């Protein structure tokens, strides 16, 4: 759907995943218009892109916010497709509406502007948080399984702001396209916990969890099982989602093959790979019941998008090597 003569829009372009998507698009010859909250982000974004060897001459920046209508019509003008990666800052958790409302309304602003500009397709970055954060009965083998037919219930008591925001925003996006989208196509990607080498100059997102284990802030590992998705593989899936005709109207879970992992399992990998540098990593889990095995299916993405994920252990090890080489572990 897009080619070397196309211009595409990437929202949230200065983030951990956004910088990777922008770089991959530029490397394949696509012109990129990127939204940022402030042009102060431009030097860092261009520096991140150049780390891959990509030429940023075909990158232009424009200012637009998830909480304001201003700028979106100009942002989508003349683009062939939109990658909507932007998401509210998730450290604000005491008031869920401070996360949920901008996530939902921001997605609708982007979709509305794209529809009005006759953009062909929007690829929206959701999360496994919109799929598997509600209780689900175990299957006959005593395993909890999730696929793309599952949804997190945003109204369940005690649900944290982040998964609630992802479920609400994704539901709103599908409802909008069905009722008001006209010819606009929507594809949704639902990655699990994203790790992998970063292009940004500072450790963000999941990289902070590694640092929390290494510097002793995480004294006991939370009892949680989860999938890991490599940021490089997630970026590749975004590009495939834009250019795979039959992906329209579909959602795709993205994660590495093989067993899901626990925080204690991550800590064990840190100790095995980093030795003394990981001496403070937790060696025990918080008190609680044993968790049942967790299976998250990625067969749809593999079959329909050509998704070929790296093993989770490879992602973790290469993330640590990259952080160490770039001096991010010195502070630990």
C-alpha cells in the first residue's frame, strides 16, 4: 500500500518503538512525517534514527497532541498511511481518566483526521494489555491461553490505568471505523512486553525494569508471567501490517515463540549474563500462589504478516549488551 514515493505519518515518533519504526521506514525509502509534542524532540529523534545508518533527509516533524485537535489535519494531509503509536504517559496512575481519556480521544482524533483526508489505512499500536488482563478459565491442560478473540474488560474492579486505557482506546477505534470510518482501513497490533536494543539516548519503557532489577529497587520479583516482543520485530510487523492487503480489519498478537517468562526468570537471565553486575537482582518472588502456565498465541501474525520473532532470551541478552555498550548500566 505504501512505496518509496509515499509519505506516511508516524505518531509518537520519538519513543522507544517510534524511533525504530521511523528508522525502518526511512531505510526502505519511505518518506516519514512524524508527530511530536514539541519540536524540542527533533535533535534526539534525528540522532536516534541516524544510529541505524538511516538517512533522515526524508524525515519531517510536525507538532500534534493527543489532547488537542490542533495540528492533526495538517499532519495527515497527503499521507498514504498512518502508524498511530502515540500513547499517554503511563506513570500517571492515581487517576485512570488522566490516562484513559487521552488514549481514547487521541486515537479517535487520529482516525477522524485520517478518514477526512482519505488516508487508506491506519496501523494502530495497542497492547496485550487490551487482550489478556481479565480472568480466563484454564483449559483442560491447566493452562491459561489467549488469542486475538480475547479482550480485557476495562470495567473490572482494580484494573490498573494502563491496561484499561489500551482496552478502551482499541475498542473505541474499532467502533469508530465500523460506524463512521467510511473507506478507512484499520489494523491493530497487540505486542506483549517490548524489549530490545534502544535507539534513544536514555533507557525508557521496559529498559527501566531491567535497571530496577540491577540496582536493587526490585527486591522481590512480582508474580507475573508475560510474553516478550523484540522492538525490532514489532517494528517489522508494523511495516508488514501497512502493506499486507488482507490484514485490514484484523488484530495481531506479537511476541516471541516458546514459553512465556516470569520476572524471576528475567532476573535469572540477568544474573547468568551479567554476573556480579546483576548481584542485586531478585532471587525470590513475592508471596503468593503459583501461577498457571500462560500461552499467548502468535500464529496469526506469523501466518498473515510473515512475523518471525527472535527468541525471548536473545532479546533480553542483546538488550543487556546494548545497554552495557552504551553506558546505561554504569549508574547501577
